[in-house]
C-alpha cells in the first residue's frame, strides 16, 4: 500500500489510518542529502534532504464480530526537509513513539514523533508505504527469520502451485498443513520441508502463511515465510527460491525483517547474487 501525503486531508487520513503510530517504534532512520555541482562556484551544493523512517506498530482492528491484531511495517519518506532533529542524550530513546503529532503550516508538513520533540521533521511532502500482516499471538522464537510479500492485487497462489514450481526448480518439498488460524484474514498456512531423492527430510524447512487484505487496505494478498534455521544450506536454498518465485510472479512490496524493499530491488539483488539479508524482526 502506498499513499502520498501532501494536504491537510492526507494528514488526517494518515493519523486515523495509523492511529498516530501510537505505541510504535522507529526501527531505522535514514537521512539523505542530495547534492548538485554548481558550475559557477565550483562547489557541490545541497539540493534537498530526504528523511526516511521505518516504523513498526500494532493495531487492534474490528472485523466481523470481534477485534483482531494487525502488525504493520511502514516506511514514511519525507522529502524536501527544511528542518529536522534527532536528539538523544542521557539514555533517552526517541525510537519509541508514544504518539505522532502532525500538522500542515505555511505549505509545509510538520511531524513530531514523540511528545518532547526529540525527533521531528518539517518537509514539503511525504509518502507512506506499508505492509500489513496478521498480528502474532505468541512471541517469535529466538533466531527466527522472516520474509513477507504483500501483493498489490490478485488472489494468493494455491499450495499445489508452489509445490509444482519448487519441484520444477529442483527443490521438491512435502507440505504439512497447520491447524486453522483464528485470525479471520488467514487463508491457509503450513510447513514446507525439502526432501531428497530417497524421500528423506533434508532440513527443518519453513512455515508459510497466506492471508487476504487486512483492515480494508488494498485488494491483494500477503504471504509470510518463517524459518528458525536460515543458516542451514537446504533451508536457505528453499527460502530464497520460494521468495524469488513469489516476487517474480506477482507485483507488490517485499518485507525482509523490518525493512520494506521494492520488488524490483529484491529481484535485482537476488539476480546479482547479493542475496538481501533476511533480518531478525525487531
């Protein structure tokens, strides 16, 4: 899901949609100064500043007859920043968001990410990119790695479709379905385990969960891959092959750990053999 933030109405939507990121956390913050070479002075001059915040937060969303948990990973890109501050001292941690305040003043967007203003940005416009997935009722096990793909549109692939293509890629697997999830958006989930020619299990495998649109955003689907042993060669090969398969056949956004990555960027990195890191969730 992507949306430009330029007007007061856009800001109202952002605050309502995210619940002002209440209780969230800034997992990464990037500041990029764009520079141009000035021929008259023979020096480089700053032509603009972009501040990008990666934010993870939880929501309780009403669906059907009850509330259910949604975990969101957002990338808020603030362009044309004319003033910003990242101020931490005496053990303070401005990455934890109590609540975000925002307003439009004199044509500029102003964001305060905590009540004390230790992290704020004034900019010309912003863009929100976001991936949502069902919230976790249990804590992730130590060492677990995750990769999520959120498609812009279309229906989620069937398990048989994944198995056929993995078999064609030389990674035959067996599928074991899990007990149906209580989360209303989850369509199917289970465990994929690679097998050898003799039928023996080759690795611990990965857990796969497919789910539909969450909290009214978008019309596509999401797929999350999880493994507790990403350093095992057979498991890593399966994980990367499945991630590559999904990204090549559908359009959307990839989420590696807590980092949003454009689909084309993921495919380019994978094709070049750099293998984007499947980072441990925050």
